[in-house]
C-alpha cells in the first residue's frame, strides 16, 4: 500500500502558500472562493496539517499565478512510522463525522473496555512502566468518549472472527468486552460486522485499517501493521482503501447475525469463567 508524505515537507509547503497568498493580498476566505476550496482546508494546508491533492495544487497555481509551483512541489513521500503519525491520526479521529474500521486481531481502541485495554497495553513491546501504561490507558479510554454522542461520528466496525476468539485477559475480560460491543450495536450506536473464518482469504488480511470522513475536509485513511502505521491522505490512495474495505465488508456477516455471533461467543466465555471459579 502507498505511504504518505512527511510532516516537515507539508509545513514548508504550507508556509510558502501563506507567503504567496499574503503577497497577493488575499485572505484565506478570498483564496478559498477563487480556488473553489473550503477556507478550513486552506487553513489546514497552511498549518502543515493536510496535504493538497493535485487538483487543489493546480487551482492554487492558477489563482496565485505561480506557474505550476504548487503542483511541482507537492510534499514528497517518506516512510515515517506510527509513533510520528498516530498522534495526528488521533486528532483526525476526534473530528470525524464517520469512521469505518477493520480490526484483524484486536478490538479497535475506541471499542475497548478498561480491563481489555489494560491487558493489551501491559503486553505491548517495548515494555512500559506502570505509570506509562496507565497514561496510555487513560488516553485510550478517553478516545472511546466519542461514542458518548448518539449521532456523531457514525461508526462501522468490521471485525475479523479472530478478534472474538483471541483470549485477551481471560474469559471474564473477553465476556465483558464482547458484551460491550454487542450493547453498542444493539443501541444502534455502531454498526458491527464480523468477517468469519469461513470467508477465507480477503482484501484486508494485511492489517488494521481506519477510514475517516469530515464535515469540510477530504477523507483520510490510517493503516497499521506490526510496529508501523501510515496516515494516508492522497485521494487516490484513500479511494483504494475504501474499495479494499468495501470488498471485505461484502464477505462479512450482517449486523444482526454478527451481534448474534458476538453474544454467543460471550456466553461461551461466561461459562468458561464460571468453570474456572468453580472447577
């Protein structure tokens, strides 16, 4: 999968856009009207938070009379890792009006219960002190607060069946975690779909994927593998991610059947926990 541009090049690009805009005597609002872009999008580009696509760059060149400068010097690509990108991905997550996620092995962060998240963070590498782990746990639980509102963001969670079957923290923890997901689905706060083992190979085998949409900004994607992650903003790459996600979703169980399966597996974990307490 393609990777995304580096933050330093975006900052320099944004600084040059601001300099040339001001030299032309235009406000962000005036430039947005002439370039057919939202003022917020221009503000994000100038701040180095977003990468313009080629069409954006062409319109900026046309309005500012820069002879193709913004097309030629679009921010370059590099291979930065999750540690440098995930903070930015979290910022986008908090602003999204719609989120679609695929999880191959673990429950997505915004759906995790405290005991489940505690176990995941305790087993992460490199090892963390209790204080470091607790800070990360607090951040993860705070992320889940975006589900406190009923309507925004709309969330679709596509879970590989492995997420349900992998024992994280023991049967009692798994029972609570799966019932939490089922409760969110039953209350229509999220749509959940399980991709069963019987589906075999599918388009999302390579790892975690999150797609995010916004009120006045282009959509982005965040893809993650082992010890690395990429925030993806190029429109062509985001569209490719959407196609990949949709194809895997087509192989998944319906929302209702997925909830039935999740509840059934949760009951199995409950029985396992009871047997462990009373052998």
